[in-house]
C-alpha cells in the first residue's frame, strides 16, 4: 500500500481487501440552501474522486429536510458546480425527500421497538433537561408514554393536527451519555411549511441525523464521508442503523478536516447575509468563494482541483492561505493562456515621423518558444501607452520613456520623446515622439540601446473595454463581521483600451494582459457594444505587500529602482543586472525574472542549473515555483541544481510528463534521490507510442458506452473523463498531449 495515499483511500482499500464491500459507493449530500463554495469543491473532489479511483460511483443527493431554507435554484447551482468541476453523478439527482415515506416507516419501527417516543417538552425545556458536560441530563416524563400512545401521536403529527413545536419524536438512548448528542436526540419535528418538491404533503420533517444515515443505507452507500464537525454525530449515525437491525452491508461514517481559508467566509449564513444585504452582486459575484463566483471570475476547474489535491485530506482542521489557491490559478493559466496588450490608464502618443499603417506579426506566447499562435498587431502614428510608463522627471533607475530616454514599444519600434503637451492644470495629455524605422523588433539595425520595453495599442484600432479589478472581499485574515469587509474590493475601469485581436476571439477565452494580470470576459455582462473583462488574478501576489508591516532595514550603499508590473520597488545594482539579463537575454517573463533576481539563493540555484542544461524558461519556472517553495519552508534542501536540471531535461525530452515530474520532485524533496533513478525504479517513463495508447483508449470506450452516448448527445464535459480514464490506466505515464489527440480522433469518428 502506497504511503502517499490519504487515510480515506487507505480505509477504502482495507475494506475492499477484506471483502466488506464489492463496490465502492460514495455520495455528495449538500443541503440546497445556498450556492456551493470552495469548501464544497473539496468535498466534491474527495467523494467523486474516491469513487472514480476505485471504479465505483458517487451519488449526488440533496439533503432537503428543511423546507424553510431550500430552493430549486440552489439545486441547479449544486448540479452545475459538480459538472463544471468535471464529475458526473450516478443516474439521476437524488433527494432525501425521495425517501420520506421510507424514513417515516423506520421511525414507526423504532417506536414499536420502544426505542423512540413522542416528547411534548418545549424547546427551552428540552435544552434544560439535556444537562451539561459535567452533569447528566433528565429524561422527559413523556418518555413513559405507551407504544400505542406514541404511535397515535406520531400519526397525528404527520397528519398536521398539531402546531409547530408542540411535539417532537426523540430516540430513547442515554440521558447521561458523555456525548451529549446521544442524550435522546430529536428524530422528527413539526414544520408547517411548503416544501419545494413535496409541496404540503408532509407536516413533519426528519432531522439531519436521522435522515442522513438512512438515506445512505437506502442508496447502498459504503463510505459516508463528512467534515469534522459531524464527528460527534457518528454515534447517532451508528445507533440508528444498529437499533433498526438493518440487513448488511451498511455504511460507515468517516470525517475529514473541512477547508478553512483566510480572508474568506465559508458560512452559508454569512454568505447569504452578503447576498441579501447587497454587499455583493449575487451568489456569482467574482469576489465570493462560491463555485459560481470563481467560474464567473475566470478560474478554471483544473486550478481548483489542483488546489484540492495540494492541500490534501487531513484529520485535523487547519487554515489554508488563500494565496495558495491564487498560486494554483496563476500556475494553470501561465502555461496555456495567450498574452496580449491592454492599456489601463491611457496616455496618447503621436508619432510625428510615421505615416500610414502596418500590421506586426506578434506571438501569443513570446516566452514559450515551442508554443504556436500569433495575431496581427495594428500599428499607426497614434498609440496609447500606460501613463506611468512616461515620467518627465524620473527617479534614478527608471527605465521607461522620459524626455531624455528612449524605450522600445514591445514587438515594434524604439520610440523617442520630442515634446510633452499638458492641459491648463499641468496634467500631461499627450506626448509627441518619433520612431526609429530601422529598430523594428527582430530586425533592429539602429544601434540604439534601450533598457526596457513597454506595452501599447494603436489608438485607431484599439477597442475600449471595461475592466473589473477584484481585491479580497475582506481586509482581515480572520473575518468575523460585516465590519471586516474591504471597501476597496472592486475597482471598475471604464476607459481601458485593448488590441483588437482580443475582441475578435471567442469571449470565453482567458488572456494574460501584459503586466496587468490574467483576465476573462464576463460571461453575463460582456456584449459586443460593451466588452467587460474580469481580473482573474494578478501576475504575482501583491496583497501581502499591501498589508504587511515591513521592519526598517539598512539601505544598500547603491540602489536603483525598477518598475516591475507597474510597481516601483527597490532593487540593488546586482539584482538589476540579473533582472535585465533574464528579461532581455533569456526571454523570461517579468514575474519570474523579478522572483529570481531578488533572491540570491534562488538566482544562484538557477544559474548553477542553467550551466548544466540550456533550458532557461523551463528551469526558471520550476526554480521560481517548486524550488522557491521548498527553500521558503526549509533552510536545508536535499536536492541539487544538477538534479533539477536532470528533471527538467526529462520533461523537455518528453521522457516524463509534467504531472509525473511533480511526483518525482516530491520524492527528491524527501530523500534527495536522483530523478533519473526515481523514474527508472518506479517505471515512470512516459508512454508516447500511439500503438500502445490506442488499445487502451478502445478499452475505455468499450467499457463506457453510456458515456459515449452522452458525449455524442452534447455532454462535451465527458471528454476529460475519457482522457482521465486513459491516463489512469497507465498510472499517469501516458503522454497527455498524445492521449488528448487520440481521444479526440476516436470520439469524433
């Protein structure tokens, strides 16, 4: 058994090996009283993931036992969340209300067995009679009622003859139990409320502890996986099933630590308060931690699932830094989204010596040479640049455009300022400049040296767009009330300008706006007349810099400043040289260059690995992310630059996949073993031969004809299911690119 398996999977494997169950069946049982949030994503990942990994299935069941708070729109939101995350539930959506008649039969059975009774104490008396942690409780005098009297009262409760709270049905267990939940817990309560599915058919509704375990049993659930707050409820879960002497096999409950995340609230009550109080714009507001909010903001399912995988499954509660989720989306998008130019705070520049127009062929992936894809970038004599990319009296170390300093227009020409035009208030409103015709990127013979390149758009061709920039909804890491809300959580910029290729693409494509961050066309408010883009995440975590209190530090004898992603930050002379080299010679992006240049340990590690393997971009990505994380957590690391170079070499040569590389890296972290030895000993060499992969695809398709029919009927989300099944069949060793190509061919044939 692999030590890397979480405790839930260990238990599942033990039960299968012991023959306790022949098939693993899990369930995701949310209450439809609000939109699902990131905590539900973790539960979805666990329940559906375990069922998938052990060839079982997972039921989606709505715990609709409280008619006063539930609604069908919440059901649809829950269904959408599961589907969007790439999972499929078994058969149709189930509801606890489907089992109300059967659950009532079980209640009658307990009464007949003398194990339940109708109590007529009011709510306050029940609380008083329960006792305390140090004092046992007292059983109600109404527990002395005969079986016949209890059955009659229960029937009349069901028929609606009593008011809310007039009677309850309780289990007869132990009023002195150490676990206070076992002190004759409530099984049924009277609720004269309209149910969104059953209407007015029922006047009594089962309590969660009674309905949940019985719904699990009825559905044949094997492993009922809950969060830790239900740990004490497990005794009731077991008591109900045992007391009814139900035929095995029966389910058992297991608990894991729920997701807690700083700067975030997960309470449905608090989320509802935000929505109903208009503090946010609905359940899908991109500032909320709801799945609908993340989806609208532009997060990807892959990033959220990767986040769930990274935080793992634990038995003890802990707090996760929201920056880890932001890292996951940034890491996912950095690998695959096109890079374009958008000017957020436009300053007009007139190029006096340029006539006509031209189109510049510009790559969507300038720092990822193997990736193909480009667009036509219009160039004319009037352009917009960022206002902070020009300074009339710049500080030392400012490398952008000034009256005395030329700059390169990214992908185009070198520009020199000739005149600054201001309005009556002294605000710069226009720059007059000249360009150098022989300085075009890729064919520069001008001999002019510049120290930076700035982004721009042609004023004539650019499209005006609205940008919505999101900060964290709360200003404190452990929010408790509405007073902790961040008043600056949303900034709307209405006069940004973007290159036309972005508008010409499908609106659901994500982009990296150079130096600004990652953006996504708002799926609701975006129109051709008014394009609206949501900021998904910045190019780096700027929040901590805003809130942390920095200790005074000695200033170096010589410092300069460099503008990095729109911020002016101190950088020493040696760091500047590294930064410039990484940007201009090695073609690293500004985020990675900034991380490496500012950290002496990281840059030294990177330079040493670069001396061994000439793969600057791939090495930089792993050093600035994985290696940086380990150096931050541990003063001493067990792996070397030589080993990292060996790992990257295997990725570049497609000996192993990026996913397998993560597994190999984790083992390197633990024992310092050479990556080549790990790959060899564990047989992790990537399979790229189509002749080996095709039969596996055929086998997966043959076993999943139902899903084939659903796919061909339009459920394209199942494409990921087939790819995942093939990768699983090879323990992740198949080349994902080849698998994707072959699966697409097979499914379209």
